[in-house]
């Protein structure tokens, strides 16, 4: 006569499997990027630009510290490096898309150049928010604007790489608008 009871090794195996799945889900990257706004207002096609100049984003000291201007902790020193790191990540990811013939952080803009400028709106343990604009190199008029927020940030330096990828994806996405 067959037994309707489930063997205890089977129950233990199922319980261990469920625990392992829950543990792995908790270790996964949990940051989420929210694109709050994307606007392209350029009368000429975005693909007509062949060069991109990436300027370091503005980061005000009061966004990441409460200490007086004299002494800086190691954490504060890491935050001062964020604009340069973000520019490097954006440059690397934009180059991987092969959208522009020339990409740099300096140079004289002309009619075929876009200039990326931006600022950090919020920098903290749980949230990084930036706003940026792409400007025409000859007229300095804004041709595209976007604002993005990265939530659930646990490691700021790792999240900057993800934010750089999101900004580069935006630049690539608007090429045919």
C-alpha cells in the first residue's frame, strides 16, 4: 500500500531550495533607475552631430556633507571624485555605441558638436539624481534635456557606472528623433 506521507529528506530539500532562492534574490542588485523626463527640442536631426564634448557634472558640496569647509572625511573625498567618474563612464558607454566620430571632455565646439552638461540634484546613500542637457555647439541652445534618478543606492561608486550607462543610452536613443 503506497504511503501518502512525504519523506523528510524531500521536505528538507524543498525548504533549503526556497531559502537559497530568497537569499539570492536579496543579494541581487536592487537599484532602480527612473527616467523622470526626456525632452528633445532640436529642429535638426540628432544624427547630424558627429562630435560630443562631455563636461563634468556640477556637484555642490552641500549635497554630500554637513561638515565645515575645512576638513573632509574619506567619504567626502570619494564624493568629490564622482563628477569625473561619471564623465568617464558616460564617455566609455557612448564610445561603445559608436554614435560619434569624436568624443572628448575638452575641445572647441562647432556646428557638428553636441556638448553634454549637467548637475547632481541629490547624492546620498539611497538616491542619486541628475539633470543634464545636450547643447548645440555653435549656438549653445539646449537641444535635449533629461532628468534621471537612481533609487536604492547602496554603493555610490558602483551606481555611478550604472547612471553613466543610462545617460549614454539616452544619448543613443535620441539619435533618430
